[in-house]
């Protein structure tokens, strides 16, 4: 059994990106610049945006966080987005979700210039991704695809089960892995809350992507010997340790790992790959703009 | 066994649309207007555009076909699209594919105003459809969804197999049927040329959508008793009759129909529903514009 070490791979990728940034700067050009809009004061959002700033700093990107109070108006956000869309100095633009309840996330996301939409949430990018055109793929699926690629996981003709149909993980994963591409060319089944025979479907899978958000949902009896298991879930569960909690994935790691050929740990699997995928998208936006 | 009579249902829908158009005209407003761009002289394209004109006429829509020679330039097409995008008189705009080889279909499709893209091919519409937002859904999947709805076919929790992963049929069908909606909430598996155990997958399916373009691919031994079978294929096969050919679907109808609970015939199943779906999209574009 091989651990798909997202932490290690993400560090390798960050090193690659840093090298590219160094050569950009050496050629006299400004470094890529990621702008993040943060509205309200959700604790988790603060943490995520903090990580993104740190990651940018680590690879040599510039980053700017634009903070707005919870009471920010739709118009204020739209005019800020319009300014950032037009600014030559901004490479990529993300809006941290969730937004305050009175703001339509759909409208805000659709206002972002698709060429700067490094979160890959704009319908233009979703549509291009689904139809196999070049697009910004959202960070978690992009990170998983990259992780599979770096470990040269065989995918063509494999039976793949995606647990979960969310717009940010399950659905894009299913679309990507069924495409004529590598990683891809899988026979993909999407399971969700309405699926009746989930155990039976999983046990026939060569590859399982678990993205339900249900701690330790996938148990060893649901997994075929030699399956590849990708765990997207990450939930805090009370524990008798100094933090008072531990992080648990959608996969019961201790027993499933005994049957899997490859498996992602939680933490240290999909999480760091998601973080580095945003950096890769930002570099991609920078390079597309050059042309 | 019930035949899913696309011909009959499409006539009912056309009647509904005609009634709406009559009340539009009675209120003193102009009828919806579909514009089609036809470049080159592909025989099949001529036929399809002819059908579209006839269908528009039948329900009281206005229709205009803009013909260009095979030698048309990219710029000519783009400027015509721009004119039609801006014209208040044009409700919906379609570009008949394939285009002459020197023209990028991708670029032309992306030039269409998404609010007039009644073929549902623009990435914005694909992205919205995939994420469950209101969108123009391309004609074949939209027609199938409507047919399932009119026959009140149960879909929630059903195992559905989609044979084929094309951007205009298989992929949208898979995305629609896995959504939290009716018809939808299916556990969907997408099979394609790289799928290894297609027979085994099909035999466990409650619903099969066959869109491979392989005549009589789906045989009775691949179908569970009571399955719902939707046949998207339509191929001309040589035959000893006055036409010299007959139309054959992806399903071996005579034997599969003995096991199916519901089945579409070829012709007269998905075909007429595809045609009427374009009209429904055009009416939808008209009504969205009113608001």
C-alpha cells in the first residue's frame, strides 16, 4: 500500500512554481498577483484566506486581501470586482465563500472575469472543463487530478465511484475522470444521498473518490482489495487529546488502508493538493495573459 | 411495456407552444424569432435547418436562415453573430454545425450571446446546466428529460446507465439525471469506448440511455426485466425496401422491448423530442427577455 502523500507532492509543486516565479522576476517582470475578497468575519474564511496569503508568499506571488464588513452592499462588491477585473496588475481574483446572506453568490461569481477566475467557479470555466476545453478547474478536483498524475495511477478503463455530487468536488471529479484524457477514461458512477446500493457499487470500484463529508463513511467491507482510495472529507471529531479534536476523513483509514493499493491520508492528502492547485491556476492565468 | 411516443408528445408540446404564441400575437407583440446561420452546403445540415424552419412555422415563430458559402471568413461570421446578438428582433440564434473546416467552431459558439444560445452549446449554458442553475439545455437531453417527465417515469434512487460521453448527449444526460431534481436523483454511470464490463453494468440498470451511435448495440441479454430504455441512436442501414435503407437505433428494439417497461422507438422517439426542445428553448429565451 502506498500513501498518496499530498503534503510532499504539494511541496514539490510549490518548489516548481517558485522556480518559475524567480525566472519571471529575473526577466524584469512583476510576479503573479492574487487578489482575494473577504466579506464578513467568518472564522473559517479568515483561516482559509490566511493560508492562501501564506502560500502565495511562499512561492513568491504577490497577494492582496480586500476586506469588507458583513454589511457590504452588492454594489460595493460588484464595483470592486470590476476594478480588479480591469486591473493589469491583478493576475487572479477569488471571492471567499460564503458571502453574507444578503448577497447573491451566483451574481458575484458571474461578475468575475473568467480569465482571472482561478477558483474555477464561473459557469464559463465549469462549462469548458465539462466539455474538455482548457479551463480553470476548481482547486480540489484539480489537486486530486494532479496527485493521481504524480503517482502515475492507472485510470483508463477503470471503474471509478465518486461519492458526492457537490458542484465543487463530486461533479467536477466525475466529469474529469470520465473524459478522454489522462487521468481519465474511467467508467464513472456518481453516488449520493439517494443512492440505494452504495455498498455494492463501492465494492466493485477500482478507484473511489469519497467526498460526502460523512466521517469514516467508507469502511473496509465496502472496498475491493487493491482499490485506489481518495479521501476528500475532513471533519473535526471530538477527541481526548490536547486540541480536544482530531481530523477525520470520509474513509476509515486504519482498516481501508490495509486493502487499498493507494490511499490519501487525512490530513496531508487532498488538503495540501487543494491549496497548491490554487497557486497552479494563478500561474496559469499569468502565463495565459502573457500570450 | 409502454412505448415512449416522442411523436405524439412533441405534437402536444407544439400545440402548447402555438397557444402561447397566439396569445403573444393577440397582445400585440411580435412572435418569437429564431435565426439560423448555415455555412457551406452540407446535405444533412440543409435538412436539419429545413426541419427547424418548418417547426418554427408550425408553432407560429418567425424564422430566418442566413446562408453563407463554404468560403465564408471567420470575420464575416463573427460580425453577423454580433449583429444578431444585438438585434432586438432576434429571440434565439443557432449556428448549424459542422462549420467549414477553416472556422473554429469553439470560437463561433463562444461568440453567441448566451441569452440567445437556444442550442445550449455556449460554455456559460453548459456550466449553468451542470451546476443546476437555470440554463438552455441542449436539445436532445432536454427533449429526453421532457419525455420522461410527461410519462411520469420514476427516477429518484434509480440506477441509470448512460452509454456515450459526447458533449451534446451523454455528458449532459449524466449531469442532469444525477442532479437533485425530477427527473433526476439517479445514481448515474457513464460508459464509453474504454469501459470494460459494459454488459454487466447495463444489466443492473433501471434506466438506460443509449447514445453511442452503434446500431443495435444494446441487446436483450444486456437489459434487466422492467428497465426504462431511451434510444438516442439513429443510423441508416441498408435494407431491401423502396428507400434502400431503414433507420436503426442503438437498441435492438424487437427483443429489448419485450423486457423493457418503457422504451423509445426509432424513429418517433427521441428525434421529435429533440426538434421540439429547440422550440421550447426559443420560447424560454423570449419569455426571459420580456422580464
